[in-house]
C-alpha cells in the first residue's frame, strides 16, 4: 500500500474520531439537560407531596369534626378496590355510566342501595 492509501485511512480514522467526539458532546449535553429535568421534577414532586400532606391533614381534621372515621373509610375503599374485577388500572364506572375513582362514602352508608345524603 502506498502513502496515498495510508493517508486516506488516517483521514478516515480522523473523521470517525471527530464524529464520535461530536456525538459524545451531544450525549453529554443531553445528560446534563436530563439531570436538570430530573432535579426540577424531584423538586416539584416534593412540593406536591408537601401540599398533599397539608390537604390530607385538613381533610382528616374536617372528617374528625364531622364524626367520620377516616381509617375505617380508607379501609372500606381499599377493600372495594381489591374486590373490583377490573385490575388494569382503568377507572371504575357505575351502572349509570358515571366515573368514580373513589366511591362516594356517604351515598350508601349501609349498603342497601339508598342514598343517605340530605
């Protein structure tokens, strides 16, 4: 092989090196952007969890004031969800076509099918 063949091969290797360097820099930038996104998402999730904890405390205080046993209600909901045949994560739909993610606890307190709300 002559000097021209070696030069072409060296140029090809150099071109491949430049392309790889460029790709690595792109990946580095994408990684940094992803880190920033993950950090921001974690911050937002923490803030939402904090707000949700506050709202849960308010709801529990209101429930206690109204004489509602929150633990019993949550247990009933968990049992109903566990007994639901639809286990693929879809929302529950009652016979009237209304969507209920959490059944209305006051609507049928004794399970006789009548609504007890005033």
